[in-house]
C-alpha cells in the first residue's frame, strides 16, 4: 500500500506539481476508493474520457485540434486516444482519484499530439501565386491525411470535409485578391486544380451524403470569420471546395436563401463580407441557369442600388446570361414582382444606380423580358398589363414611355385577356389609356387584323364610358376629352382602312361580265354589240385582233416545224448517243451490284464491331467533350476579351477620328459640296503621286539601260 501510494505520489509530482494536496486527500480517502471531492472529480473525468466521443461541433475539425488547439493549449473537445494507448484504470487506496486524473491528462495530451502529428503544420508562408502553391501541394500526403481522418471518424463525414477544407486552405496561402475575383475567369480558382486533386475532392464529397449542406454552411461562415482577422488567411482552399461542391449540387446554395439574405443584411456595412457571400452563392449559377437566377433574384436584387454591391450584381447577371444563351431553362422564375423593379432600375433616371450601371442593365433588359414573359406569353402577359399601364404616365421619360407602350401593345396582341383588364382599368387610368390609344394610331399599319377587331370593340366601350363621364360633370373633362379624341380618330382610321378591296374587284368583274353578256344578247352578236363598237372606235379591238393573228401565225409555224424536224432530230440523237448510253447504263448496273456486295460485307463488319466501338466511345467521350468544351469556351472568351472587343474599339475610335478630321476639314459643316471637293482633292493627289512614281520608275529604267 505504501508503495502504491508512493508511486501515485511520484506520478503527481511529475505531471502536476501543485497537486500534492490532491494526492494527500486521495491518500486519506484511499479506503473508499477515492471518495474525497478531488478524487471523485478526477475519477468522473477519467470515466468520461473513456466514453465514445460524440459528433464534433460544426466549428471544430481535426485540423484545428492539431494546429490551433495544441498550440493554444485550449483543447476543449474529446479526441479518441491513439490506437496503442492503454485505458486509464483506477488504482486502489490513496492513489485512486489522482491516478484517474493523471491518466485523463495523459490521454488528452496524447490525443492532441497525435492529431498534430497526423495533420502536422506545413511550412508557413505565402506563395507568390496560387499556381505556385498548387504546384507545391503534396497530393499523396494530402490523401494520406484524409485517409487517417476517415479511419478516426468513420461515422462523422462532416469532420472529413472540414479537415479537407482546412488543410487545403492552410496549404494554399497566396496573395489575397478582391472578394469577387472580378479579374479572373468564372471558375477560378477551381480551374487551376489538377485532375488528380479534383478526383480526390469529388470522391470525398460523394462519400459525405447528407453532411454536404452543413459543410457548405461551414465554409461560408469560416470565410467570414477569416475576414475578421487582422492578418487573415487567403480563402482559396474554401473557394475550391465550394466550387467543387456547387458544380455537382448547385441547389445547395438555394436551399435556404432567406437565411443568407439575413446574413447579408446583418453585414451590410462590411462590403467585403457581403461580396464574399454573393460570390459564394453565385457559383451555383454557372452550373445551372435556374439556380443562378434564384440566387440573383433572392440575394442580389434586394441589394441592387447599394453603391458597394451593385457593380458585382450587374456583372454577375451579365456573365450568367452570357454563359447560358439558351434562356428556356430560366422560364417561370421571374414574375411581375421581380420584373418591374428591374424595369424601373433600367429606365428611371437618377435612381440608386450610376449611369454606367444603368446602361449595362438596360442592355440586359431584353433578355430579362424574355425570361419574364416565359414560354407561353399568351397566357401570362395579362398579369403584367396593369403594372405596365400604371407606369405609362405623360411625365415618364421618353425612352421608358416608348418601352412601356411597346410592352402594352405586345400584351394586347398576344394575350386577349389583356383587353378585358384594360376595360376594367380604363376609368382609373385615363391619361395612360389616352397615350396607348394614340400609340395605336401611330402604329396602325403594323397592327394585326385580330388586334384591330378586338380594339374596335374596346374603343366602342370606351366611347360609351366617355359620354357617361361628360354627362357627370367637368371633374375629369380634360382627360376624358383627350380619350374621346383618340377614340374618334381610331374609329375613323378603322372605317377608312376597312374597305374590302378583293371583294370590290370581284364584284366589278362580275358586273362587267354581266354587262357584256347582256350587250351581246341584245344585239345578237359581239360584232354588232355596243361593247365591240366602243372597242373598235378606241383602237383596242383592231390591235387585239392583230396581236391575236400574229400569235396564231407564229404558233402554227412553230408547230409545223416541230412536226417536220422532231422525228429526224430524235433519230440522229438516238443513233449517236444510244450505244454509249447503253454501255454507261450497263456499267452503272455492274457498279451498283459490286457496291451492294461490298456494302453488305461492310455492314456485317460494322454490326459485329460497332457495339464495342460505341462502348469505348461512351467511356471516353464525356471527359474529352468536357475538356474540349472547357478549352473552347475559355479560348472564345479570351479571343472576345483580348482580340475582338479591342479590335472593335480600335475600329470605332479610328472611324470616329476619321469622321472628326473630315468634319474639321469641311469647316465643321458636312455637305455634298464638301464631299465633292474632298473627292476631287483625293483624285488629284492620287494622280500626282502616280505621275511621280511613274517618273521615278522611268528614270530608274533609263539608268539601268544606259549602264549596260
């Protein structure tokens, strides 16, 4: 017993020197197996340490336990002991409580040391570029560390994923860039990752199952926490994991957009965090247009107008629509409540957007309108009609009024229900209706027959309503008078343009034929009829008879010539071309028979070998097609950005400069006289240059001849 006590006391002396009091208390309570307060506490901690660890919280990873917690000596999480560690057993007598506490301390220290050894800290320091950091990354070592994490936590995939993201982010330290990576391709930095590393990341993501959503949230919140730190780490590792995740599962980003919108608003005064959130969620759109539109409508549209966030929101929408030229996948996502704020941002002057951003949004507006109207505009446009009509005021800007009137006309022409809604809203929107009626007057020649018919009924109902308004009093007399004038003008236009010309021509032909028949029947013959006398006196009948005689004579001569010469010509052609044609026909038949035999053998060979070739092609094509499409897309983007657009700008600048010079040479006033003078001057200078060149060549030739 004394030896045991001494041994226990020796342990306390080595591990924790201030623990003598605890040892003495343990010795006094040895008969109760560590029944003292300190002994019971140590025993409870040791027993708790033996239990199986629960799932780690979302903010802890094995990577953090190894690198950060071990350095700070604040390891608050239970880590499984190393495989070779012996479990702590309570010893009898006075060393019961102290021995348990000692073993618990050793277990935690061993676990922390083991974790630090498993994911040992790499050499700290930033690489000059991200490409350099990726090139120096040890792929095999990374795979080994992930394998260790899987073996330690086989039932906790969230730990694997966090270890992967933390390790990559720690290793890939490169100079920081702006939160949106605006100067890089849309898939940067994932586009720099090697195929082997991509395979490892995707393999681990495929094993995670239901932990992917928690992992996505972890990456977002960890990136925001890193932005709070003063030196802070670059976030390339987390960005790579997010892009790899959303490339295959873009719906993870849109599963809870309201939560991220609240998060965005809570950091509204921190643009770097807001832009980081927008960038992360926006990665879903490059894989799926529908998910990208959901992100833009749910996250970026609510903050459109904020000075720090609007440029990225517009640029993202531009890139999204450029990457997905086929807009059919986005139908049904933009409704009236989303479309009309965009319309106001694009056309209302002096709004929260700058003039350059407003111009960019106006260029995107036609495609947004296609997305809003959807695949079947004939069934949806009547829902847009009231908002279009309420905005079409006499005081709105000219460009916006033109667009609104065009949209109203489109609603009426494609969705018949819009006419009924217009009749219901007529009294509340008299000035707007007056503008729309005048627009139909101006574009009447372009209006279809179906619209004209429905418009006629609508105008008649408006006319009755205008008369009722005039009878009630002068409260809205001016507005009603404008609508009344427009209705009258439209009714006149409809009556003037409503003549059935084909029917009139048909009636005239019938009347003329009836008159001729009656005239001939009355006078007994055509020669004695009044019609013949009129035609004869006007000279039409003699000319017609003479032309008929000429046509008849030439037709008879042509027929007699063909009757005499056609048989002779056929005989000569048959005798000259008959044998060669027969030989060619026989040769063609033999060739067809030979080709048929060869093709049958080829078809049999293809039937035998085509399945294997098809299987090989299916196995090889996806990777080749994806790589080829990616390279082609990047090449086209590079050519457009670095060649085509600069060339267009250069040509436009050159033409603008040439125009300015020409205007300046004309004294600031462009006219045909100035153009004539310029062309004359150009011709004279060209002729003088040609003469000088000819003279030089002549002198040179004379000198050579005289030299010989």
